[in-house]
C-alpha cells in the first residue's frame, strides 16, 4: 500500500516478512517482544508500518 509517497505494510504482510503467523505477530505486539516497532500509521483499525522499517526489523535475529 502506498500513502504519502511511502510504501506501507499491513499486519499480515509484516508477519509474512518476519516469517511468523499473524497470531504470533500479534503476540509479539501484545507482550512487547523483540523490540517490534510501533506502527507508523493507523488508518481506521488498520495498523501500517513503512516497508523499509518492517524489512529492517524482520532481518534482525530474534530469540
């Protein structure tokens, strides 16, 4: 999704980049695990992250 010239990813897309299920991704958010970044935007109920931030986070080792 592109907004304001930047590309953003949704929760399912971020989870896929990270190689985890959506449920696991939500657990990371709920328990504040692995320094998951806060969303860059919230549109309605949708949480959005800049693709570059999501890819950078997903490339870091966890656990």
